[in-house]
C-alpha cells in the first residue's frame, strides 16, 4: 500500500483551492513583488550593517585576540538574526512604499481599481504577504532569536565589549518569603562579591543574621563559598554569636547575573533567554525584587507584539504610495523614510518610558502599534479609492 508522507493529499488540495479562490494572478504578482523587494532590500541593509559593525569592532576583535571561528559562529551568528528582526519592520515598510509607488507611477494600480475591484480587495495580497512576514517573525522571536542572541551576548561578555562597569552597587534581593540578601559590590572577573549579609525572618522577627567580608561563586559546582562568616542566632531574648567561622560551601538561590546591570535600553541579555526561562525568571523576580522585572516583562511582550507592525506599516505604506504623483517614487519614499525615523523614535521612547518612567510594560510595547495603527487608519480612509 502506498504511504503518503507530510501533509495528506486532501489537505494540500483544500489549501490549493482556497488560495486559487481568494488569490488571483494579479494577487500573486503583487505578492511576488512585495516579498521579493522585502528580501532583496533586507539583504542589502544587512550587508551594510555587517560591514559597519566590522569596522566599528575590528579593534576590539584584535585587542582581545578573539578567535575567527568565534567571531563568525558566535558573534555574527547572533548579530545577523538580531538585526534581521530589528530591521524587518522598517524594511517591510520601505519595500511596500517602493514597489507600490513604482506600480502607481507605471499606471498599474488604476486598471485594478477600475476593474470593479475595491481598494480593500486590492489590499488582500498585501495582507497575505504581511501575514507571511508576521508568522516568520513571531516564530523566530520565540524559537530562534533567543538562542542566537545568547551567542552574541556571551561573546560580548567574554571579550568585554562594554567599557562601562557592568555591576550594580548595594544590591538587595529577597531569595524567598523569609530570606533576604545584601551585597555591597560584585567583581564578575573573579566571581567575588564583597560585604555580604544574609538575614532570615520568621514573620517580622529576625532569627539569624550572617555577615561575611566576601562571597565567591563556584561556576563549576554552581555553589557559593562564604568566606570567614560571622553568624548571630536570635531566639527571643537569647542570642548566640559565632565570629569568623569556617568557610561555608552552600547553595543559594541567586546567580552572578543578579548583581550585574542588564538594562534592555542598552543591552539585550534578556533577549538571549528562551521564553520558558524568561517566564520562570519573571516569576522569581516578582518575589526577589532586584529591579529587573520591567525589563523582563517588556522583552516578553515585545516578542509577541512587535511582529504586528508588519500589518500596521504595510497599510500605511500602501496608503501613501498608491497614488500616482509627480516626481515618481521619490516623494513617497521620502515620506516613508521620515515615518521610519518617527517610528524608531516612538519605539525607543516606549522602551524608555517602561524602564525609566514606570509605564506598564504591555502598554509601552503596544504604544508604537497603537499610534501608527491610528495613523494607518486615517491614511487608509483618505487614500484614493
């Protein structure tokens, strides 16, 4: 008996019928133009980005003696997907403007609209193409980009791309309901923290306080070594004090990453975490309160919301470029570049408002799509029909 592999023949036939019913020859013509221009333009911008990045970081690569295979298979294996996703919304927008304005300039849109096809029917291939970009983007954001970002972040950490001090000072962490930790400073190069204090409570009553001049992280065993600890046990009015005790080798629910500055405005450390790991970290951060919760939540919501811009920017692109204007492609492309600049500013401000201004992260992530969604609707209403 013959076995079928992959999709069942019936499902493939149904899909073909649906596509042939809702997408005609002219639709496929627009889809090919759309996606072809998008991929080609994205490739050009990506090549330019890589060249500029090499020129900027060549001194870092040479001074830190970074191996060539790590530069290619770690740094640029993370750099390229990261910038593909970052540039994707803007390249999508410019691609729509470029080929639609070219179609309008060559009087290809007028026959479509005068052949009893409404302007909204004309948008169907655009929405199909935007859906393809949306699906690829959201799948990449969830399943690919976190792993490639981790390669890039690990490389940058190993070769100290950032010249600024990456550590926090005077960090307070709540490890669980009754355990609190304080660390004055942390040196990531020797994995050692200084002026350590751990307190245990029973309700509002302190039961134990441990202080130590230093604490060291063993990255192999993933354990902490508390050096010359002094411990005070408290039981009502009774107290017991142990001064300069022996080294304690123990497990604590904290990692060196908790004492480093990870601001998603300037770095992308949370972008290097799989969604499951990020969710666990968010739940833990709600208890611990190290001040990184907003960054984590913003990164989580961004992965799902940002791909929606493919629809919003595609609508704006069609609305401003579907009319034939004197000067050809130049005018709509110029307007598109200006709107791209405004989009980048709004997107950046949304992140800053969330991290620094106390905005709800989900609202902050939605701001660019809401603002430009309203603009797209206004332009769509006023577009020539």
